[in-house]
C-alpha cells in the first residue's frame, strides 16, 4: 500500500518524540495555570474545568479515526496536518480574550493531537523493523510521552509564575516548529495506495460519539456526581453507540477497527493492561500533586519540581525495560514493573498530614517511577506486536484510545471515591485520608495490570505480522493466532 522506504530512522524517531512530548505536555501543563486563567478571562467556576476536559474529550474521541486515517491517507500527511492544527490552536489559545475562545482552542488542540499521535507510532513501526531496533525506538517514544506528562506540572508552574499563563499555550509553537523541521529533513512521504479504500464514516461517527459521550459523562462527575440522571443518560447513550460500533465494524468492508486484531493476545492484552496502568498512573499524579499543595502547603512551582525524581526514575526504568524487552519479550518487563509500581503507590498511601517531602514523597516517587518506566515502553511494543504496516495506524489509535479512556475513567472514579471518604470536612487529616484511599485503589489497578500480563500475554514473541483478513464476510472476525 505504501512505499517501503524507511527514510532516515533516527530523524523519524526525533520528529515523533518531539511531537509526542508536546501532546503529552498539554495533558498536564494547563492544570497549574487554571487559577490564573480563571482570573484573567473571568471564567465561571463550573466552566473552568472544561479547559482541561475538552482537550481530553476531543483527543480521546477522535483517536480511532485518526489512526485509521493514517493507514488510508498516509502517516506523514496526518502527522503534518495534526501538528499544524495543534500549533495554530495553541497560538489561538495563547491569544484568547474570552473563555469560549480558549475552550475552542483547546478542542482544536485535541483534534490535532488525535491526528498526530497515532501517526507517531505508525511512523515508528514503519521506520524500524520488528525486533530490538523497534523496541528501543518505542522505548524512547514511551519515555518522552511519560516525561512530557510528568514535566507538564513543573513547566506549568514555572511558566505561570514567571512568564504568565498564556505561555502554557504558546510554548507549543517552538516545539511544533522543531518537529516540522525534522519531518522535512528525513521523514519519507508515502505513495498513494493503488486501491483507495473508503473511510468507514458510520464507524467513525459511532466510535467518536460513543467515546466522546463516555469521556464527557465520566469527567463531568466532578460537578454532577455518579448518581446524577445526566451522568447515567450519557453513559447509557455511550454504551449504545459503542455496541452499535462493534456490530458495524463486524460487517464493514473497510472497518475503522478490524475486530480480528483483538483476537491477538498481544494486542488485546496490551490494551487492557494500558487501561489499568494509565488509570492508576493518572490518579496517582492527581492525588500526590494535591497532597503536596493542600496538605503539605507547597507552592505550585515547588510541587512541579518535586516530580523531577519521578521523571528521572521513570527514564531509568524505561532504559531497563527497553533492554529487557529487546532481549526477551514485553511480558518480562511488564509483570515486575506493574508490581513495583503497585508497591510504590501502596507506600504512597501511607502519607501523613504531618509528613514532608523527604519522608512521604521522595521514596515512593522513586519506586513508582521505576515501576511505571518498566511498564510504559513494553506496553507500546506489545500493542503493535504482529501488526502489519497497513494496520499500524489502526493499532496505534486503539492503544492510545485505551490509554486516554483509562486515564479519564480512572481519575474520575478515584477522585469521586476520595471525595466521598473526605466528605464535607476541610481539615488536612480528612483530606489526607481521602487521598490515601485513592492511592490504595491506584495501586490495585497496577496489580490488575500485572495479572493481565501474566494471564493474557504470550510467553513467546510473535514472529509474523497479523494478516489482513477483513476483505470477506466470513473472515472479518479472524485474527492472528497467538
């Protein structure tokens, strides 16, 4: 379908790493700036959360569509288009003068990220052959992705405090410019396919609508609660659309998501695993950040700096994971990594209202960071194991959708549980008790991830790509044996 040229693999890796850093950074960089944004643009209290939520909504809702579009219209084209949209909307957000303008810009950023993110992984799987080289490249991608999310808190605090809140948006412009320059320097273009398949429009509408309603219903529980009729209406509607999506994909001649991919134990297991691990990781970031600010009384900039040991430990864990995965299989790193992350979060759950950074944060940060680093890179390798180049965008979109849904649903659920434990109390001890419970459940998510890795992922590496079998009604649900 595409040219077999790999271009300059090192330049491809640099381009996708820079782009993915920007996408991951934007998931967290705005959080610390919210008080300044509310004051500057006169946001209503209930509307302010949409500055964060709308990015997650559009990113999560359009990832499957972006992944399939990569396969049909070209990875490089979607990558460049996504980056341009992301950059222009970052500029618009930095120049916003009214709340609706900033929310619209954040939605546009999510759309651009939904096109660029699947393209980054698809470009890597094309540039690097399956084996140790690809594992190392995916390790770099995963490390940069995680570091972007972790450093976003630090960057948001520093930029807000010393440059102004608008720079949490404008900082993306030089990053996007570097990524585009790298694309021009060494990322090859693709020939148009000899047989142009049509995009599955109905599947795209059902998937985007279903995921969008699911994310909206979950993230709005902070204002409406899980027992709200509005919440349940959105969740039931989301379930209905997603069930209809599955039925449609089983019959579509060129599906948005070939269901046969899920018959691969590597693909299915990796997507369940990434859901649980991201749910635990996002919730842990949330609780530990609030603990340092609301219980220990640390400033926003100091809180961001306190996450640096986590970032360093994550990189160290990622380096080890890359070597282990290259020598053996993703499973060999995923199991100990998930259990180590669970142990670190269980240690975090021992936080005290009379504690401090050195006694309650530093040690668990290092252990959790190493564990998460051991998990992140192998997940990406597992999710693309045995997937042919013609479906790399599809597999990438699926994995990133699982990641996004895990983060949104896990964070919303655990934040609700923690708030219920705290109740109406406002003293540090009660707040600390709620955060501690949330961290215990986050640790349990990583234990579930380890169980999935043990029970579902094969012990041996797949050797051949999954064949495309979605061309006839009788084989659309067939997949690759594991």
